C-alpha cells in the first residue's frame, strides 16, 4: 500500500485536463517500490524501468557506504568492537 507523506502537486493544461503530478522525492521512491511489488516488470514502460533501476542502484550505494568488512568483524577490527 502506498502512503504519500506530502500532498502531490497537480498540473493542468488550459483545458483543465490533468497533465502532470509532482511528488516529493520520498513519495516518488515509495511509488516506485509499490510499482515493483505489484507490477509485471515486462509490462512497465521503459522510463519506469529506468527509474526503478536507478532507485535500486542508489539503495545499493547507500548500503555499500555503511557496510563493514566481514573479516574485520571476525577479527574485532571495527569501531565499537
């Protein structure tokens, strides 16, 4: 289930048709995670596949920055051990 924390900004054209929805970065990530969980990858448009790929790359980079070497843990060479 998608929970949006900030109200999206809705953009309309001259005719009053909704043409764009602007989400905060956190809400956009939550939307992409929901799309991943509930959609068939092959049915997604390329731009959504690309956005999801980028989100996953960003998550891996964030995890990598906080990773601790396993050998360092075993030998007590990390901070706080």
